[in-house]
C-alpha cells in the first residue's frame, strides 16, 4: 500500500488523564465514554457524558480518574 505522501495517523491512549481526552470505562457490553473537561489536583476528573444509565440524560460531574483508559486527540 502506498501512502503517496500522506502519513498514517495513530491515536494515542494511556492511563494519564488530560483535559480534552475521551475517558473510556470498560463496563457492560458496550462500555462507556466520557469527555474529560478538567483534571483536578485531588486525583479526580470533571467529565461530561450522555446516556450513562440508558436514560438519554446529559451529565456533568466529578469522579475518580483511576481505572479508566484515556484516548488523546
């Protein structure tokens, strides 16, 4: 396969929370993704998400940063 001058981009991920990242929680069949609004000095993150409880609601809250995989953009 030739890229003809275009470079393939890799999306990086890791266990360190960063504002603007997607936080992935591996739960249930589909898992859940949250947007990291901010990283707080006490080991928590502020996130926003939709439909966490299969109810279609938007939420904005603070939670522990541990146990998640972060996808960086």
